[in-house]
């Protein structure tokens, strides 16, 4: 479920016919879709169970949706705000968190904050006269600590050899977020462009560019991005099970130099000290080829325009009240947020992101129930044990593949709530406004510290203790590259977990989430990694083909659905999450059989309520690129696969929730 914005009911009276073309069920997660629609449980389980909630749900200020995740997030943010304002908390972590929070809200101190500094950086970019000066700038401290770089350089554990580190070179970040948008602009792409262009224009004119000059910079930026986008992977590619296969293109430093004679990629890698890594992957070779075609004296204006625009847009949130308010309103419009987040909400979000480790340490020490950590760990162990039995019963696998699958799930590392070791942030000290600190200077301190911290780790082996930075996120995930399941402290609460839950409620809540995450080890992507977390084919050819055929049934099922007006669900994109949803419920049902007089009705309805969601129509468009199905499908499609569900509610042929046994989909 792997790393949330608000709105009111302005669509509450949208006519039902707008959604009539959505099949097999209306997308009742969208505000207004339930009006006049009152299905039986047997026809639309999600809408029927959640009907009363959906009709009265109000999206809170600052968010484009309300669901179990948002509700829990709001609870946590109040806890974080208390930590940020508690003067009784001692130590450097608490001091840094308090000072940055107060600096964010110091509007008097933020008058003209950062404008002069931003002007200086952008003027330095403008002054670069030729390609050599630009290349030198890319390798210098100003670019590394304050500027922007037209590709991603990421060092992490090598997924082909866990004893080493690898550098992956990723392509240029695009304003429209998906390279497909540069070929055919969708409604979502238009909204993103309008939002980004408005922010660019605001900041550029604020720091002295005329409207005409700003428009030219924005136009040149898109010219640069469009040329690159023609060679780049799309969002669908990134959501594909073949993603890792596509990006793991191994190259030596010498080969990169041959492939990039113009653009100073190798020089930048050396300047950052990243040449110490044992292996280099070039995610998109076609992109690098195009970059070197574009990177010329003739096109230096396009590259500089991209840089100026990126640096300006990234700074908007750190400037004065005018820029802050402008960005808030523009973002609210982009995501269908009726009421922009208030200052306190934004301050909490900003500090939580900027000082993630210090704040996580405070949260773990002051806000996490230690008994809950023990209980959740026990549930994870029970789920893994049940999954071993599930795998052992797969008669379509040969003995050797089955053995390796069981070995993999048995070797799963269990990570619950928070780590036992934290990274050292003692070198960062944020002063108060009285001590002369400004918000912009504090932001720069954090950026320099984080960059230096990451670069200092390039030649080191990762320790086993620090398995997560952000423990207050409402999330859980399966990390393929370490073969570990991570149930973060943030999700151990709210609708997912509380100490007084019955087994049925727990299995339908956090239990299903745990089963979902373990199932990811054996979805179309996770199945490519072995028990050590290394990318390694452990399947026989025959079993792999059978596995792909089972996975295809899931994507085919979702490809037959329309979920947003006449837009079809992308089955290939959601296949992995859908498979994990089904696997999660299946393993919880296996555990349920061990419970005498288990209340299946309570279990299924608890599951549906956990996935309740009300979203803005604008945000529904954004979610078309999400690898997770819409919440109504995560409920209905998942539950209709199981006899226990069909029998509990007396569902029969002709009911929309009925699915014939031969049409049911499940990998395991």
C-alpha cells in the first residue's frame, strides 16, 4: 500500500445518470454517486454496507477524500501537533521540531523570506553562458544543495546482490508526471498543467521576471520535457510487473561515459562520490540517448528554462504569506479540495516531512501502545504460518517451486510499529527566530543535512536496525528487496485496530491488511524476488507460466470494468494490489475456520467498512493512475471470490455480487 489533501459535498446533487455507464457497479466512492441508488447487499455489497456513512460523509478541510486512512491520519496529526507544541519535551529532537514548527507559522518573519536567496540561485543559472559552465554548475555545491538536477541518482542496496550497493540513474522528472501526457493530454493532465503553470508564473513574476518572460520559460521547459518524454516509460510501465526487468540495465562507468559524452552524467556521479558503488543501473537508456541529443549549445536555453522553472516551483511553499496562500488555493483546486488546509495542518505536514526521523522517535516514545506492538507481531506470525499451509496446498505447483515458496514466506522478516535503531540527526540544529533563524534558512539547513547524510552512506553497508524512517504514516507494505513485511505504527489504530476489537473485526481490519502485504510476496512483482530479497527466478518454467495465467485472470477481470464515467479500469496496473486483496482475505478466512462460532457476517461487513471512502470527482481522476483499485472494487471484487461470502448472504445467480465458481479469480 505503499507514501493524502479535502473537499465538501459540492457534487452531492450530481445526477445519477452520470455514473450509469460504470459497470458492473457505479463508483459510489465519488461524492454524489449514491443519490437515488439503494442496492441490496446481494447486488452491491460495498454500497449497501456503507450507504448511511456515504450519504452523510463530509470530506474534512485540507483533504480530497475521507476514508479509514484519512480518519486515522487526522488522529495522528493531532498527536504530532501536540508533540510539536509540548515545551516539556527535552532534547535536540524536540527542540528542532518545535523551532521548525514555529518558524513555519512565523508570518512576520517570513515577509520577503527566501526571495533574495531564490533570486540569487536563479540569477546564477541565468548567467551560465555556455554548455561547459552549465556542466560545471551541475557538478558544484549550489546544484547539489540548492538547485535541481535533470535526472535522479539513487543509491540503495543492490537487489541482485544484497551484500553490495547499486546506483540507479532515473530519467528527468516531468511536470505532467506521466510521459504519456505529452502525446495525448488527458483531463487529469490538463488539470496538472494548469496547476503547475500557475505556480511557475506566480513565483517567476514574484522574483522579477515579466509575464512574457515567465511564459517563455514555461514554454521552453515543456519543449525540453516533450522531447525527453517521447523516449520515456509511462506510468503504466512503472506499475507493470515487468518494471524491474525494464529498469535493471547494468552499465559500467565507462559505458555511461560513452553513452553520455555531452551531458555530464559521469562527472556528476563522481562529484557526488557515487562512483564508489559496485554496480550501476541505467533505468531508461533511450532517455539518456535523447538527453545527449538535446544537451547542446543550441538548446542550452531549454535546459536552463527547465532548471529555472523547477527551482522556482519547488520554492513556492517556503516563501512569504502571499506565495503560501497562492499555492494552497492552487493545490486545492487541482485536487478538488473545497477548503484548503489551515496553517496548523500545513505546519504539521511540513515538519513531519522535513524532520521525519526526529519526529518519529518522539512519536514512538510518546504515542505508541507497546502492548499493541506485541499483539500485532503475534498476528503477523499467525498469518505467515497460515500462508505456509496455503502454499503447501497448491496442487498446480511442483514440489521444488512449492518448497522455495514456503522457504520464502518462512524467511519473511517481521517489522512492526517502529525500529530499534535510528539514524543520527545530532548534526542538525535548528535555532529559533529569536536566535536569528528564518524559515527559509531552516529549510536550507534541513536540505543540506539530508543531502550530506545520504551521500555519506554511499560507501557504507546498510544496518539491519533502521528499517523505516516514518513511523507515523498510516501504511503497511511488503519490501521485496529485504523480504520483509512492515506494519507501521501509524496503521495500528483507528478503524484498523483497537485493543477491544473482536477477532472478526480484527481479521476484517488490520488482519486483512497483514494478509494483503504478505500476499505481495507472491504477486506478479514480488514473485520475482527470492527469500533473500534478491531478484532471482526461483520458478520452474511450467509453474511460472501457470502463475502468469492465473495473474492474467485478475487483470482480465478488472479490464472488463468501467470505473470513472466511461473510463476502463487498467487491469494490468491494479493486478498486484487486487491479487494481494484476495490473498489477504483468503488467509484471514483460513484463520477464521479455527475459531468456533466465527461470525462471518461481522467479518465481511467489517472489511467493507474499513474500505469505505468518499472522494472528490477531481481526485477520482487522479486515482486513475493509482495501482490500487477504487475502494468499492477492493470490497466487491475481493469478497465475491469466496464461498463463505456467497453462503453467508444467500447470493444467487442473477445477483450482481454473484460470481460463478469457474469465473472466480485467485492466484493462491
